[in-house]
C-alpha cells in the first residue's frame, strides 16, 4: 500500500465513524422517565441486546473517530510545519483558521462544533433540562460535529488527491548562519 492510499484510508475513517454512529442511533429506545426509577430494571432487561449493540457501535465509532483525529492532526501539521505547537494546542478550529489549510467557513464550523460539544457537557449538571440526552436543545447540538466531519474529511481527501507526494515529515527550520564576532577595533 502506498503512502497516498494509506493517508486516504486514514482520512476515510471519519466517514466510517459516521456510519457506525448512525447505526448506533437507529438502536435508540425511549428511556423511562427519571421520575419512575423502578422502570429502569425492566427497561434494561427488555432492551439488553439493543443497548449492548448500540454501545458497541458507538465504541467502534469513537475508535474510528480517534483515528480520524490522528489523520487530521497529521494533515494540519503538514500545513503548519515543524514543530507543530499550534496544532498541538488547538489542532482543529484555530489551526484551520490560521493556516488556511481548510476553507475559512470550515474552520468556523469547527469552532461551532466544539462549542456545541462544550454546551452538551452541561447535561451533567442538569440531566433534566433542555441539554439532557433527550432534551430539545441536545437534538440541535448533537449534529454539529457531524456537520463539520463530512466536509472536513472530504476536503482532506481532495487535497491528498491534488498533492499525493506532500511532505510527510515536518521539516525543522534551518538555523541562520552566524557570523563570527569581530574583535573590537581601536580608532
């Protein structure tokens, strides 16, 4: 397998993550109300197989997404060049806006997707509010990373096609030659 094919396959894991995540969503069942805790054991017993399958699909999706993020970081480091500090600190949103490796609109979409993910963490504070797993706001925020992932993977694959021999290893900046210090002259 050549380098271009390997890079494309790594990037396509973003699409695979979406497929496995979508398959997991199809197994979603309406959970019992938190006001009726006695209903949970029966629900879990009745839906055990679907819940386990959904968990496995989400786990596979997460693993594929992590692989995609590794491919994304490599892609961005190629644009930034060594040592890649910026991509390490904020390798998606900030770097894509800074280096123009992605279109500006996609960089801002990454910022929106990251903000949506941060907002969704507030469900841990109040699991009954609009950000709860089945709250109305969560349905608006959950798709944000997906809306970013599809064009990000597409742009990466197209750029790999355009430049299959792109530099794989970041280059170190060359050191400026130093001139020896001149001895002081008496005037």
